[in-house]
C-alpha cells in the first residue's frame, strides 16, 4: 500500500514493478495498440472503472497518474498501486469477463488510451510479445490481489460445510477474497452488526456493500462474472465435461477445427493441475510453469477459437435421444450434443483417520495454493503422500512454512515421485521425510495442533507438531453419475477402446456394432480423456494429448454418422445442408 497516496499528503509516487506485475509498455507497443482504441483526456478524481462492475476497456496511461483502490470510498479503502505514463490498468478478470476487484481513480490529470476488451483479446492472441507481457502482468496482479485479501469477503464458521464450499470455489477459481472466521476473527462481530446478519444465517458473501446469504456456486459465479450456466437449452457439436488440461485441449482443438464446442466444469477451470504451484516436466517449459498460468493461457486460447466455457455446471445425467445426447445439470439446465467428451479428471482421496473431519477446510487441505500457504506461513505443517502432487506441494509450501514433515507410507520416495522432485525434496533443509509412516490420529482444540504418526516397520508412535495438514494420497474419479450408463473399471475409471469392447462382449453393455475407437466408451460418440480414463498415464502432457486426439475421433465418428460436413482430413461429407463448410452440425 502506498502511504503517500493513502494519506493524500506529499508527492504521489508510482508503485515499483513487483515480479513483473507492473511493466511499462514501450512507445512501439503503444503505437500498435493506438489504432484499435481512442485517446481521451482525464481529470483529477475521475473514476475510470469501479469495483464490482464489468471491465469494458483496456486502459493505458498516456499521461498523468492513476490510483488503483480497494473498497473505494468504503470503510476499508486502501491503495493497491499507482500507475504513471506507459503503465496499463486492469488484471486477469478483464480478459475473462469478470467484474473488477478494485476501482481506478485519476489522481493527476492527463490522458488514457482506451482499447475495447474484444480488440485487446485479438491483439494479445496475434502479438506473442505483447500478449505475453500483458498476460504475465495480469497473472502477477491476480496473485498480489489474493495475497492482499482484496475482493469479496466470505464470513462463516470454519466448521460449516457451506463455508468450506465457498472457500474452495473461490480458491479453485483463483478469485481474490478474504475469509473471516466467525469463531476467531474479531472483525466478524462488527460485520454481523453492520450488515444485520445473524450468526445462524452465515456463511455470507459480502461485496460492494451487499450481502449474499449462503449463495450457491452458480449464484456467486454470476455475481463475479464467471461464465455461469444459461437457463436455455444449449446445442453443440462437442460437449466437453471437465475443464482440466484434457478438457481444455479438447475445446481448443475442437473449436479451432470449426466444431461448435462447449466445455463445462462443476467448480473451476484447471482441475488438479490448476492448483499445482509449478509443473517442471511439461514439454516446452524448461523453467517450469505454474498450473494457474498454464490453465489461464489455455482458457484464453479456447476463447480465441470460439469455445464456450461454463463454470459451476455440475453434470448429473447423460442419455441418448434420437441420434444425439442430452446432458442434464444440477441446476436443471441441459445441453444437447452429437458427441460427448468426458474429461472429469480425478479428485484427491480423503484421509480417513480419527478426528480429521473437525479440521477439514480449516486445518486439513487437499490442495496447496496461495490461499492455504498464506494461512499457515508461520506454522509447522505436514504433508501426506508420496507422489508428484505431494512433492510439488511440499516444495511450494516450504517457501512459506518454517518446517514441514513429509509423511510417506512407502519406503522409497523414488517409487511414485519423479526423480527431479525427489532431488529437490531431499536437498531442502526445511523438509523432514518420514518413510514407512502414516497418520493415525489428529488432535487439537478447534484447530489442528498435533499429528499422531506411526512407523509401520518399527511400530514406534510419535507426535509431531502441525498446524496444517496437506493430503495428497491418490485420486478417485467422479463418475458416480455415469456408472449406469457406460462401463467403468473396478476403481470407477472409464473403460475405453479395447477395454470397453471386452466389457461389451461380456454381455453387460450393448455392443456398438463396431470396434470402439481408441478413446471411445461403451456408448458411440462418447469419449473419455485424461485422468478419468482407465489406464491413463496421469500426466498433464498426456492428458492434453488425449484431448487433442479426441477431436480427431469426434470427426471420424460424426463423419460415419453422416451429420458432419467435414471429416478430420477436410473432405466433404453429406450432412446437414444448413451447416457451413468446415463447421459442425450446429455451427458457431
């Protein structure tokens, strides 16, 4: 926070560039942007955009000084940054159609260049240097906002399942917010009085001076500006269920091939990969890339080609109807599609030990993001798991916590963890690795305080301090809603290709009348990709590859069915006479 600006005394000074979040455009880059927008003068005190309202323009400061303010004219007003000539305003929400999480106020008169957001997206997509500069700055600003606790506030009890749901939704969507614990934060009582909320009415979301009483995820998504479900039935060529790397790859390649592509997710874009602090073995990124950045880039790429993304759309049913499929969602909406790609991913398994339920959401976590890291930055913590997710998580958390115990059931880290991660874990002085060990009890008064750990070789039982526990012990597929529709393996993962054919041959499922394609399930035109598929490699790169491959198979299926104008190779097929060449049955 800039104290000079906050007190309005003394000269105003521009905020230094932090981690590439506040870069300055060159004169050449401003010249590239100028033909796509218009310059307009600014006067002191003018509000260029307000917190809670949609971004309409990408603004470059040509002259003068602009202050970015959280809770403008509110009781918690504070300066986020000050920008001078050459700096640009906004953050990640501008590119994704979200509402602004702060206001921008002119402090010294001058001039701004205003470029419509739609034009900016095209420029970002077409100019890799400028696009990379803007995207990295916006990702950095989003991280800074999250660290500042800007945005909306979630007021609720750490013991409330709905509070945990709202916090998970905000964290997974990387939305700036602050959680106020009803039991432990002194601010909670004052907020209850100010907004006339009774404790039993919590959790509530407070934003723009308004109160949302225990909103559903879809309601919160609409308020923030996330692409929420439409009440009208949607029709498309390809419906992708799940917006992790596999689903986003499908949407990028499907939309770029001219298919009317819709991708939906019940919680957030990114899946497990989106919560990863750094992915270091993804091809083309030798220095690694954070899961958040990889997903944001993928989402922008999908939008560029015309794919439609919907968040907080939880699929609940799949049925065949007259040569196509209908997918229904928890909110009562439905989508009709000629093909379905299941990219459901997998969810981390819960740790089952006595007493742990009391701490889930408040001290026990199943993802390691900035939100959790900031919550326990001065406390000793523990991580359970021996795979790559545990390795990435413990290395990320070691930047914040003074000491971490990594609790591994196996006798060798190399068994399930990539060698590059093992090397970093073993060299890190903050990390103590406990092999052949497991947590058998959690203890604490309100919050987690100690873990009871047993060595399964010696039988020795020990207590270790831990104010937070992070659990990465494998994953389970969220396939209960399709278990009566398509064939699954014993663990609940979706059978495809020869495995699906073998199950159909056993007589439990109706045969397709032909051999299933490589990624096809026991239903024709329904494919599975990524972690949800039985036998998948469980790597980000392979998930993206399967997503791309699925689009080729979608083309082949639709060409066989005779309802697609173009095959994957580009040859014309007889299909819907109203469909444009190069488009799917429903066009775009």
